[in-house]
C-alpha cells in the first residue's frame, strides 16, 4: 500500500496547519513525523486516519483516492497519546471493542474474537491481565493495551500520535524498542508522530521534519542528522554550535579559523553560519593547523558522555564539545585548562543580502583529510 500525499493545505481560523505538504509513504515503512508543537504533525495524521480533511490537495493509495474512502474502510489502526481506553471495560473488552462493533456481516464469531484477543495479549506481553481495568494498569501497560486494540482490527497502516509522551524516560526507551520489533514482525506501514528527536532517529526508517506546516526535509535518520537541508533542521535535530563567518581576502573565516577546500559559492556571499555538532569539535589540533584558543570552563558529566563548556575569546562565545567520560583523565581535561579546538566537520549556510540564511544552499564541510561534499 503506497500512499502519495500531494500539495496538502489545511487552515484553521486563519492559522495554516499544513502548507503545501507532499510526501510518499512506502509499504512496510516506519515513517516518523518530527517537529515542534504546532508544526502540523497531528493534523497530517488525522487526515490519514479520516478524522479531518484537507482544504486542498490529494492523497492516493495505489492510485485510488484515499480521501474518498470512509474512515472505517481505510484499514487504519490509531493509537493516541493519552490511550483513549474505555475505563469501564476490562483489558479484554477494550481490545475486542473494534471487532465487536463491526457490521454483523463482517463481525467475527465470539470464539474468533476471543482467540484474536488472547493472541494479541501474548504479543503485547500482557498475558494474565485481561480481566483488569485500565485504572489497575501502569502507564506502559495501558499503552500496550491501546496498541493491541489498534492491531485487533488487522490494519494495513498503524498511526501513532505521540504514544509515549505521557510515560517516564525509562519506560519510553523500553517501549519504543519493543514497538520497533513489533513493526518488523508485522511488516505494517507505520506513521509515528513525535516531537522527541531521539525517539524519531532511533525508531524510524525515514524521518520527515516539519516546521510551520511545511516539510523541511525527509530522509533516513543518519542523513537528517549529518546532512541537514536547512538551518531549522540543524538546530532542531540534536545539539549544535552556531559560529558566524565573514568573508576575508582569502575566504570565509571566524576568529582565525576558516574552512579549507573548494567553496561552492565562489565568493557570492559575504557571510555564512557554520553549524557544528559538539562531537565534531576536535580538542587536539596540531600547531600547524588553524584553530581557536579556548578555555575549558566546566565539565558536565552525563553518564558515558562528558559535555565540555568552552569559552572562545576570539569568537566571544561559548561552544560545547562532547567526549567520552573515560577520556577526561587521559586528555587531562579539567576546568581552567587552555585548549586549541577546531571543527572536524560542519554544515555551512550562506546569508543573503538581508542577512537571512539561504535555506538548502549549504556546504557540508569536512576537514582536509576527508572528501568534501
């Protein structure tokens, strides 16, 4: 079941929820819709579920008009952020609900419904809890019940609207890995809405980053992280340092450092912004290479990773670098130490005449011993 979304627009009381959204969803794909609140993720999901309709645009499934198909005939299973379980029904009754309300001609027999529910309880690891009510379950268990209820109707597509948003961090990690295993087992097309970048990068085959009703970039997680198409994607996905560069007689530079190699813009822009991930900052730079002089102000330990707070006088700003915690003593890193630092790689976006960055006109810069992109 290939879904083709073309030029979708949706407005609510003058607010543009979707602005010319086009997207292709392949059969069996796990697609994450990632973005901040108000970016249009849930509106797009509701359109796929048949709970809302666009003002213009089209959605086709294998060439047929998907928007013309009634919601109950779309073979969609949907899981909401707050579960939406029936509090007065047991776990078994919640899971069986979608089967029992089918028209009598397509409704399975009681024996088949009971068999399907038992099979789903085992699949979501809730055997023995079928007689409990939602209030008697933990948050993670209620989420599994919601997933089982969505799977009971044997959907072709599973839609998940921030399903782990109400859970604590440890339960979220456990459940999202379980969800990925379940997706691979069932081979369902899954569309997953989240504002948690770590969740999207870990779970999805592809990530669609949304902002203000538009799709900024679509691609595999590693491409989204390493090769962001716009400044918004740079800043929204993971941590990043921003460094402003100005054109000098020999090229773009900032505080004595400049990216080497063949600049693609050929001097057309006077300024650019370099986006540098904390793990892309090198703390050991040979004296023959350009670098920034920096002072280590603080070390923040976060388990296996140490976040270093570095003040760079020539830039008059603070940069963050990440190293493995076990390397702190080996490198002699402690507050007050003077270091020479430089990027190993960066993504650069030029500025136009008004000072705004030029989206999608980027330079993925890599240090000289690598290949420029």
